[in-house]
């Protein structure tokens, strides 16, 4: 029985009030043995602590070891300070007892006290029946295995494209590029372009590293040596992205690297047993929530800040399904929905991306709702467009909005050991700072990163540790396509058809995700702007008949001997509402020349890429 001389503070509460009892159980889980929680109905406790029954019935009562007293919201903030000693808790405790916050808190407490039944129903609706601290052990296990799956998809998709992209006869050979970087940057090249290919960038080395990535991905899925696996996979994929230039510069490549870096800290050293990992520190949970928030909220915010008229007028989806890089069979259905439905869907996209991510920091039930909505949102994007592994990775990140209870697991969390927590927080602090800074910089104009942290920010950029996200902030209203044509005589031209992009008017759009054909994507970007640096390399490889590049195309229109001439034309494609009798899914019109006719250069006359106009 606590008395006036007790060494611990005492909180008196109404033990007959279900709402009060649930909140006390939650506070007790966090406070441990630092606070005594006692129902005021306990015999003789009011007399021993010299608290009147009327006061105890009206509000919770705090009695300190020295006899100091507080009630209502002031008592709650004292419990907060005692439950989790630290700068944050003490800061909240002090702020809550200072005006104007103290006035707001007292009025809110009195309103809740007068309507306990309503508050109880709201509490159950928002927080559920659980009273323990949220556990993320099952969430973490599922997430880490999912990240391993995404790595497996990414390496598998990339491996089949390596010879045509970065091999010695590819579009952007890796060896010459790294030699140029070393010559330009000197010793700083290793920090500015972090890649294992500094040890050797031969065609065989690229394929071997990609195969190793596939094998280690399987180990991570199986939960074998998860931290070592996560570290290797991050380093291997970073090696490709750092040296990959435009073909590996998509936002989901950066997202996978940022997620992968966090996975190194999340992963246990030993094997994952079943579907649980050791306890996850609160700061790491916060990092993952911030990453998911920056991805989804950043995408919505960029649309609003771009000033694009299609988003302002809610007409963006009038064009998106038709003009996106690689439509799916469902794209035509969505494209020809009634105008009102498309406008409503556009408004819904903005509402989901800008509003729902905020719920990740709310009560348990709202967090679970945000997870369900955003994962469903990613599924809808996956249905309507081919975006590689992006949607799977985005849905995985929403797991951190909920906790183990939402996955049907019992929420029993052990506290992380103090030294381990302190060391982990020290390592995570720079990422937390840069994550918060990136969010603030998106919402309002901020000065550059403070000078003492500028070097840290530069390293973070090189290692893709904290990135900015914002997809389709400006909507394209038409679909120009680059059509490559070859000829033996300069008069009769035959077209090269890519495997996945619209070309043949009768070709039905396909589901190809999670595979991402990177040349197809880059040609989509090239058609919207000027001629990219790698384009002449593509023409040269086709004029040479390089099988590594021809593998990107459905068929070779010159199977015996490569053509003497190549040219590129622009053609605008539009979806057909219903397939006509000819079975057409597209219609097109010619928009003129994109690149003039060229042939292989004779020695001493050609350009940098070996072609001459």
C-alpha cells in the first residue's frame, strides 16, 4: 500500500472506468516500475495519500514522493515524464504544463472526463482493445523477406539486360565510363561513384555480380544471415546504380537502395526463425514510417506544387492511362471510363497521396487503415500500368504503418537493451535528420543543409541514402513513339518493333511487371525531348547487328545482314475505344523525322558513336 513516504510517485485513477483503465494499462507498460498506478477505490488509499474522494472521482491524481500533487492533464504529463525519461519526454512534459498548451490540455481533459462513455467508444475505435506497446517483430520479418523478394526480382530483370546495356557491345559500356570518371575525379571517384566495379567491370564481372545478387536474395527470403545478406544486396545494387547512369536512374531504383540500407539495420545478425525478429527500436520504426510517408506524400505534393493544369483541373487521368510508358490490358478500360469517373479518380489520387500518409503517425486503427488504403492504391497502380517492382516495394513499406496486432500476432514487445539502442540511434540519427529535412524542404522553402552537415548530405546523395520522390508531377497529354527503321537502299524501309512498347497496331498491351525493360522506358523519355547521348550508340549497334541489343526487339527485320541505313521517325499513338474488325488496339499518325538517316562511319569520318549522317 503506497503511503506519503513512498519513494515512487503514485497515480490514482478510477478503476471502475473502462476508458481510464485501458489508458492506465498502456501507461503502465511504458512506465514499468517507475510509477505506482492505484485505483482510488483501493481501501484506505485516499486517507493515506490525503486525497478527497470528490477530487479522485473528478480527475486522475498524481502524488509525488515528496507529497507534491497534480491532477488531470497536469498529472498525465508528469506520468509521461516519468514513463520514458529523456529529452523528448521531458520536453513534452514541460510544454504541456506551460501556457497556452496547458490551457488547451486542461480543457480537453475536462471535456473527455464529462463524456467518458463517448471517449471510451472513440478510444476502442481508434486504438483497438490492445493496451500494450506496439510490437513490430512480425512486421519486420515479413518486410525483410519481402525486400529479399524485391531484390530477386530486380537482379533477375536486370541480368537479362546487362549485355545490351553495359556490356562491351552495349549501349553504355561500363568500362570506358569508369575510366573517364577516374580520370576526371581522381581519388575522389570512389566516394562520388561508389561501386564494386572499380575492381573490374568486364561483361563477365557484371553477370557474376548480378547472379550473386540473385543467390543472396534467396538467402534473405529464407531468413539466412539476414544482416549480411541485406548488406551485400545493398552494396551490389548500389554498384549497378552508381555506374548505370540513365538506365538505372528511376525513382524505384533509389527507393530500393534507401529501403535496402534501412534493412541492413533492421535485419538481425542470426537467422530469422519463423516470422519473428528481435524487437525493433522505436527510432527505426520512425525511419520506416518517414520513408513511406515521403514516398506517398511526396508524390501527391509534387503534383500540387508542379502547377500542371491537368492536375489542377482534375483531368490528369484523361491522358495518363494512354500516355504512360507501358500500358497494361486494363489501361484501355480505365482510359475510356466516363469523364466524371476519371475526374473523381484524379481527385481520389490526390486525396490518397496527400492525406492518407499522415495517418501513419496516428492511433493504431488509423494506422492500419492507412496501410490498407495505400497498399490497395499500389495494387491499383500495378493493375493499370507496368512499373517494375515499384508497387510491390511501395506496398511493403506500408506494413510499417500497422503493427503485429494488425497481422494477427500477439503484441508482446521486449525492450531493446540500452547500449544497443544508443548505438543504433547514433547510427540512425543522420538518416533521421536528413529525412525530416527532406520533408520540410518539400513543404516550404528552406536554406541548404547546414554547413557542418553538408558533407554528410553529399555522401547521402552518392549512396542514395535519403531521396526525394514525386512521380508524374507533370502529365503528358500525347504519346509520341520513336520508330526505328532500317533500309538496304535508302528507299525501302522496314521497322524494328520492341518487345513491349506500342508498335504493331494490333499488339495488345501486356502485363510485364515486375520486369522492367529499361530501353523501352528510356525511349519513352527520349520521344518527349531531345535526342539523348546514348541514342547514336543504339543506332550503331543495330547497324552492326549486335545480338546483345537486338535481343530487345521482337524480331530482326534484317536477319541475314544488318541494314546499310537507319533512321528514326516520330509517330503519335492513340488507344482505340474498341478493337476494330482488323483487331487494332492503337491508331497512329506520322509526326515527321526524329533522327536523320545514318550509316556506319568509315574509319576517321564517323562521330563518337560510330555513325555518320
